[in-house]
C-alpha cells in the first residue's frame, strides 16, 4: 500500500483539533472529578435535623423545637422510629450543664411515634425552663437503648409559619381557688299582691 504524505499543515490541524476536543471534554467533566456530587451528601431536607445512629437503636428524624418568643418554653417535635421488637425509651437532655432540661419519650416496638402529629392527636413533647430563642440552635443530647448517645444542635423555630403555628407552646392553664368562699345570698320570697 502506498504511503500518503499529509503535509505539515494537515498534521498540525489534526493535533490542534484533538487538543481542543480533549480540553472541551476535560473542561466539561472536570468539575465532577474535583467536586463531590450534591446528591451523594446526606443532609436533613426539612426544618429539623436527623440524629446520628450512634445515639442508639431509636431513629430520630426531623427533630426541632418550636418555642415561644422568649425561648423559655418549647415543644419538641420529631418522628421517632423504633424498628426493634422491644419498647424503648428515648432520653433527651436539652441544654448543657446543670441547667439542662431532661425528659424522655417511650416508643412501642415496631412503631413510629410522630411527636406533633396533631392529625392523629399526638402532642409534641413540652419542655419548660429551657433557653432556646427562636432562630437559634440548642444543644440536645439524645440516647436510647445501649447506644452511646449523640449531642447535636437542634434548630429552634417559632410559630410564625402557618404549619408551625399549631405546634407553638401555649400557656398552661392555671386555676385559682379563692382563699375564702364568697358569701352567697338567699333570695327572700316577695309578698304576693292581693287581688
């Protein structure tokens, strides 16, 4: 077979087009090589946060606190999943140190307990005497079963949004009993007019 001489300018154009093609391919796919794909990163897709698995066998999803304006009272809202065959208790410690507020929630076996699911009459967990101003986060320690527990920052919201308004804490009703019973008067019969 006879050899074909392409000449110097054709070789240069061929090499240049291969280089440009490689630069385009590398430029359009290079970001995928250097940056992680956002779809592979775990994150909480709602207002609340998910609690890491090392907290114990109970899975806590979308945890948040809906607090009053001064942040002294809040309602803990979350879905707590117990996929074991035993009833378990989730222990919470809101805040840090000696001022931490402790509470617990019992979750039946093979059930999901949605605290704050008002359509099914499941009230949120009320937390009094906390320091959780709306717009901030508060450290909450979660522990269940034989788990080591996990301390995470839980977002604090207020009832300003329509879907959070029913979850906002309301003042607890207080009843007062008078110290002394009030005097009662007995009506006296009136004279009947003569006819």
